C-alpha cells in the first residue's frame, strides 16, 4: 500500500529518490513557478519497482516510477470524488430527515391545538346547555302564566260573544248591508265566501262579483265594495297555503296515516292525485286532498318521489306559516327515521360523551384515509362528503341503539307499515288469470274451445297469407265470452258517441222491459267493465232479450 499527498505533481518536481531495503522514499521540493508540492510518498516493498530501475540516490526517477506514481495519484483522485459524492448524499439525507422531523413536530402542534379547541368547544356547549335549561325553566313559568291568562281571555270572550250577538241582532233590525272590506282589508268572511264560490261551486273568477251581487239583490242586502280578479286569485292561493298547513298540523298529531294516489293521462301528460287519510286522537277519521302533480311516467319509483316532494313542500309551507324554530316541524319525523331518533339522543348526551363520539368518528375517518397525510391529500369536497356520511352513520347507530332499548310493543307500533297495491290491477289480473287457466284446461283435456273471432285483416291473413302470417293471425285472435262482450260493447255503446247503436238499444229495452238500460262501457275502459256486463246480464235478465 502507498500513501500519496499532493496538490499537483509533474516530472520536473522530483528532487530526490532513495531506495532502501524496506521501500522507497521520495522527497520533493516545491515548484514555485507552478505552485505545487509533493510532501512525501511511502511505497511498501511489495509494491516497489525492481532495484535496477534506480541506480543512484541523486539520479532522476525513471519513467516507470513516474507512471506508477501517476496511477496511484489517479486512484486517490477517484476515491476522493467517491467520498465527496457519499458526503453530499449523506448531507441531503440528513436534511430530509430534519425536514420530516420538523413537519411531524408541526402536525403534533396542530393536533394539540385542535384538542384544545375541542375542549374549549365542550366547555362552551356545557355553558349553552346550562343556559338552555334555565331558558326551559323560564318558559315553564311563562307557560303557566299564559295558561291562566288564556283562561281569563276565554271567559272574557264568552261574555263578549253574548254582547256581540245582541249588538248584531240590533244592527240587523236597523240596517241590512254587507261590507267586503274593513279598513281596506278583505274580511275573513269575505275571503271564505270567495274561496267557496271558486273552489267548491266552480264559479269562474270573472263571475264572482256578479254572483255576489245577484245573491245579495235577492236577499235585499246592500253590498259595499268589490273584489278584483287579482284579489280572487290571491285569496284562493291563501286558502291553498292554509290547507297545507292544516294538513301537516293534523298529520303531526294523528295516530296513523294512510297515503293513497291515483293517476291518469290526458294528451300524453300524466296526472297523479294524492290523498291522505288519518285517524285523529279522538278516533275520528279524516281524508284530505294533497294536490295533483305532473309526472313523467306511471312507475312506482316516480310516484314515490312525487310523494316525497309533495310532503317536503307541505312541511316547508307549514314552517313558513308558523314561523320560528320552536314550532317548526322536521319532515324527517314523518317516516320516523332512525337518524332523527339518534340526533335527538345525541343532543341529550353530556358534552364529554359528545366529544368522545366525535373524536372516535374523526379518528376512524383519518385512519380510513391512510393517516394524516392521506386525509390532507383529499380535496375539501371529498373530506366534507366523508364527514357527512360518517355523521349520518353515527346518528343512525345511536338511533338504532335507542330504538332497541324500547319495549317490543312500542317498536312494533313505530315500525308498523302496510303496503297495498292497486285493487283494479289485482282484479284485472284475477280475471285474466281465470280466463287463461280455463283456456289451458281446454287444451289439456282435449276439449274444443270457443271459435276464434278474427277481424277482417286476420281472416285474410289466415286464409291466403303465408304460414308465418297465418300462425300469427291465429295467435293474436281470441274468442269466447270475453271477446263477445267486447264486440257487443263496440256495437251497443261505442266510445265514440257518433258510432254504435247505444240509443237504439236503450229504446229497445224501454219497450221490452219498461225502462232504459245502458250497456256497460266495455268499449272505453278495461277495469271491471266485463264483470259489470256479466252482472247486468244475470241480474237484469237481459240474456233472453238478447
């Protein structure tokens, strides 16, 4: 091995070369012209060149020695560069570790600050809860005061009613007039009269004033004022708002609610009607009309969405009418969801319990995202979505726990739900199923069924058409009592009143039976019409006449 320390070496810098038994020692003087110095080189014996290369102490080194030294020098340069690269790599690695440690320290500080904020929020929530309890106590006291005042006002109103009734009788004796407005505002009596005329009696808007004056003239009552078409529309709209608010108020106290609907189409537009039937706490049943909506189709999913939209609109109207949050109702209470029950249960928990649950929920969200770094990489919208879903699941879980703690009778009462489909479709399917089973029995027992009653096109196709057309004509053609009754309906009561023999049939029955009988509307409808014809033939004794 050899050790070489130099700045820059040339062949002219060598001043001394000494060979010994253990190795070679080279001493070099500085070259002031080139600014280089070779301080010392020690070459072990095993790496030394042959002795015959250097013959004397003061002789110049041979080219072989210089080349050997140059190789050693290049090797040391390469090692120096390698060490420098390793040194720079280690510095970069150490710098990254320091940055990572600083980032973790910053996140630790942030988490500590968040924990402090949560603790402060818990204290604020506890203070707010105490304030709320105090407010509840004050409201109880105020409620008792208002109850006493209400009783006093009720007694005063009863006395006032007697006095007002006496005054009205005395006024009617002296004058006979009716004012639509009082201080420029339509009275409640006038509004109710206008709504009844338009909504119940189908009086056109432009005829309301004339109708009021005509009735007043017949009763010898003088009418003061008039109502414009704009005011009539506003009054009717107010009635609709009041009806929705009344419907929501009654459903809120009802013991049970039944939703029903029916649909029809007119000029390719679907109309869906909604009705609500419920039982009141006193046992009285009431049915209310909930409006008509336009829907894109007649599917059950669309009808369900229509009901959801209608109920949400009614609850919004009720909350706008009553005003404030104390009397407001939550639309989610209508189907009795677990989420609402969990939200109410969470509001009754102590602040420490709420903080603990929210902390566990947040920790679970961060772990599912892959830690703090994974959570930070999520967008704001994605974080909000994840938090909303987790909050919903937390409320549902708490609500389910509260529901499970209830008695079985209470749970059965809450979850009681009955679904009923369209009765017309059920009866239609029953009639069609019975007819199909009867035709199948004819085939299974080799009984010749009724003759097929084909129309003109199917007769032509079955007699002169191809085998495919003939087979199709036979398959689409039917026979039997159902087909006979449909054809009779097309003759005796056509859906187009300008066609058919409906008048002739009525005259015929009037002569034969002494009264008129109209054929059931089998040409215009499908539901029940065939059964109605069979019932009429059997009960009225029409079969012998036909």
